[in-house]
């Protein structure tokens, strides 16, 4: 009787020519399941359980979502990460691959504003912004000034009085420069008729909203009759002060011959065009 022991076959005692024929049958492959998973903040691909033969490996692509990064790879398969690809060790049993992602702290930059003499920028303190965001600043010129230019390294655009930076991708600055306006001026032109003087007597250049004072002096035998023109104003003693000047204007001073000593009330009536008997007023 022939014997088979392990991988050794021993024939019976050979008493004639004979043959030995070995027949082999293919075994069903041994397979295992590799189960992948990914936490919040990313993906693993392929994401479904993978069937692999005994001793094979499996590669998975790991992709973090925006604002996240791969933190760790767990599970029971073991393996190695190269770039974004994780390849398991040789699989000899059912195992798992677990990708863990972590939220990144936001990338921030500082935008530093400044304003020169003659105006303000608001907000005026350094602003912390996330990567790619913009910042809006309100620019206000002081009285007598105007916005001349906007410098710095942020870049951006001005709309009305609001300057908005470009998307911020590094620390940068916004610098507002203001320029003093040339003052708005007007001319006050004085004149005095016969019988007195006005001082100053030449045209006076004044800034918008200012006033001018003139000294009115009647010559001997004359007295102040009226103050006309377009400036307006008030007389105090012998000093006439204009109203606030907001346009070119005239100041016309008239004096009258007071050698007869006419009373002021009569002169007033005469200045208004009334008739009076001077003899009756003595």
C-alpha cells in the first residue's frame, strides 16, 4: 500500500514497471477586508471597504478640506504615508484605516492705518483680518483740507470717502495723506464821499466768513450821513465792522456838510429822501 506523509509520497514495493502521477487543485484565495474611514474635515479614497488577498497592500488617497489638515492615521492595518497617499502594510487579517483631520487656526494678518495732518482715518488702530479678507476705512478731511492721496502697501479702491483694501494676503498698511486747501477769499471794497475818510481805504482781501473793521472819520464841518453798500454790518462809535463776508462786497460811506449844525434826526430824514424846512429846525 502506497503511503503519503506530508509532502512525501512513498510507493509500495515495486515489483514491476509502474508510474506515479500527482494531480494538483487550485485553492480558493485567502482574502481579507480593509475598512477605511475619515473624520470631519477631509476624505479618504476609496472610501468603501476593500477586499484584498492575503499579503497584499492597499493605497488610500487622503484629502483635507479647506481650513483643515491631516492630523493622524489610525486603525489596525499599519502602513506608511507618502505625500497624501497612505499605503497599508501587507494585509494578513481584516483591518481598518482611520484618517483624522484637524481644523487649522485661521491665518491672520495685520492692516496698519495712518493719517497725516489735516484729517482722520477710521478705524485708526491696526486691524487683524483673516487671509483673503478686506478692510474698509472712512477717510475724513479736516476743515480747510482735502484728501490728496492714499498710500501704503495694501492696495485698494476709494468710493466716496470709504477706502476698501484689496484682499489681504500679508501684513500691510494704509496711509492717508491730506493737503491744505488754498483759502477762499473775497474782496471788500470801501469808498468814502466828500467830507470824510475811511480807513483802510484800499480794497481788503478777507477769507470766507471773516469780518473787516473800518474807521470812519468826518472832516471838520462834516458828519457821517449814511453807510451803504452790500457788505452789511454794524457801527460802534466811529468803527464800522462788516458782517461775515461770503462774497465780494462794497462799503459806501457818505458824509454831509454840517456847518449849519443840523440835528441828526433831520439829517436822517434827508438821507431817506424827505423834505424839511432847515430854517424851522434851528
